[in-house]
C-alpha cells in the first residue's frame, strides 16, 4: 500500500483510476514500460517518486514555457490565491488577460470561451472540416476519424460518441490541397468553419505548407466559412504572436477568422480562451444568441498565472533565445543521428520541436504513423534511462522552456548519442 516506487504507484493507481492515469498518453501504452509518477519540478527538471531527475521536454505539454516554478509566476499565483480561489463573478484580471492576448495577437478584437458553436451560430451552418492528425480536445463532434472515401463523413474515434453527433464533421488529410478543394466543391455552402492546428503538435510536429494554408484561406473567404486556428499548443509557443504571426510573415495579409488558445495563456493552470473579430464575438452570450458559460471560467488564480507568464515571455529577446536553444537541440539530434548513421528528420519553431525516425519530414498523419516506431520506442527508453524525459509517443511534439540551459541541451545530446548508438543494426 505504501510502495512509493513508480511501479508500486502505478499498480495502486490502476485500482482506483481507469488505466491508472487521468489522460491516456500518460500511461506509456505507446512506448511500453512504467509511467513515471512525478513528485516535483523546478526549472527544466522533473523528479519522479523515486528521486530520479529528468530534463523535461514535455513542459506539461506546452504551458511551462518559463520552466517550472518561475519566481514571478509563483509570486503572482500565491498573491492571487490569498485573495480568493474562485468567485464566480467578473474580475479585473480577466480584462487584463484579454487585453494582453489581444495586444499580442493582431486581428483579435475580443477574447472569451466554445469556438465551434460560435462558428455555427455566426454562420447559420452546421458542417465543419477538420484534418487527420489534428487534435482539438475531447469534444464529441471532434473525436472523429476519416470515413472510407473522400465524400463520406467521419466516424467517431471514441465509444460513447453517437454517429449523429459527428455527421457534420468532415475529416481531410493535412496538407492536401486537392482533397480540400474537393470538399469545398461539394459542401461549401454548408460549411460553418474549418478548424486546423496551423503547426500541428498532435502528430509530432508538422507544419501546414504555405500553398495549403494559402488555399485554405482563399476557399474559406470565397465561401463564407470561418477559418479557425487551434493555437492551444502553438499559441505563444512557436512565436509571441502564435503560428498566425508565422503565416502572416509568409502569406501577405494572412489572418484566421477565429483563434483558440490554451496552455501557455494559463501558464500551467487550467485556462482557455478563444477570440476573433468583434462581429463574430458579439454573437456570443450575453450579447448574442450563442450560449457559453463556466463556473470556474476566468478563475482568478489561473488568470494571475497566465498574465505573469505572458508578461515574462513578452520581454525583448525571449523568443529569440528560446528559438535558438530549441533549434540547437534539434540540430544536435540530427547531427548525432548522422554520426550513428540512423535516418532522422527534425524541425522546430520557437520553443516547440519534433523529430522522426524517417529520412524526410512527414507532411501528414499517415506518414508520421509510418515512421519507425520500434526505433522511437527504444530511443525514448534509452533517453529516459539517461535522465531525459521526452513525450512517450511518436505522435507527440516536444517543448523546450526558457529554463533549459546550454548545459541541459549538451546533457541531452550526450544522452542522445549514447541512445542512438544502441539503436544501430
Ligand atoms: C491543439 C490542441 N487543441 C486542443 C487541445 C485540448 O486541450 P485540453 O486538453 O486542455 O482540453 C489540445 C491538447 O493537447 C491541443 O493540443
């Protein structure tokens, strides 16, 4: 009962929590082995229940962009907590957070929370397009995989989701302009929105190509469908202005119609927001007919945490330093793989990165899932044994924080050289 090893805790957890975890990827099923039960974290490190230290490249799946326990964030959270944990009433800090997000993401005029309902309410249409390999949370209508054949609608990926709930969701391959055009030519007049992870972090790390994004914008504009950027992962992570600022640099005049944020805006506490033009956002209750609500929405401690985090990452030079450290990590991994004569490709933007046991960068989910899983799993465990905690599945992205030092990257690359050597043959 009092076994404090990872294995002991996992066994105990499985008696009272389905699969022993509260979010599936934590169970290590993709890579095998025993999940690490984390006891504490500081800066770039996690320590498990057995006292083993790991350099953390998950960063709570993105939010911990400053590293763990950043003093300014802790101070803001402690102060806010002392003033009350939740009120269920408006606070000034919500305004400050909305103002901060709007200031950093050009094109947003109002920020609030339920993007698809709003897109449907604002357009008076029902259908939506999503892309294979993009994840948008566990809402029923989005737990969908492609049906058989282009013209069919999606099938639920989860038991408990009635087929009728996903009948309006069309699932297309990512980065496939022809499939996009075909779907628009058939369904354009019924399309409320197209939802996309512009730089996808749920099929490892895959960028939407510029021609694909350009065509997507053109088609949405031409047919009155809203282009919804899911920047829950990429927002304030790949750049201060999110992935939309990256595409705005590449495509003149580019902007999505709506954007969804999470992760970094809460700085590690539960918080999400979505935003768009004033015209779209004014359709939302209490101004308009589209309902949304939440008892803990705009929570004072979470908003304090998010604000303190945004304040730190907006300091001059923050993203340049984070980007070059992350790029250094990926370049080092690629170099180590070349030395070991193992095919590896990798990419990064800001503080988010990915690598594949594959000779080129995959452009879609099918290719990601066809990369060398056995090598990935052995590499993952090799790194874990050497004190480096990577995401425990080949379809997840990696995250570097401002707390990762040059020494941490060097330590990681030495672990990678050793692990890669064991993968040969
Ligand atoms: C792009 C994207 N959208 C939405 C979500 C859902 O966020 P949450 O797990 O906080 O509901 C995630 C979670 O990883 C995500 O990566």
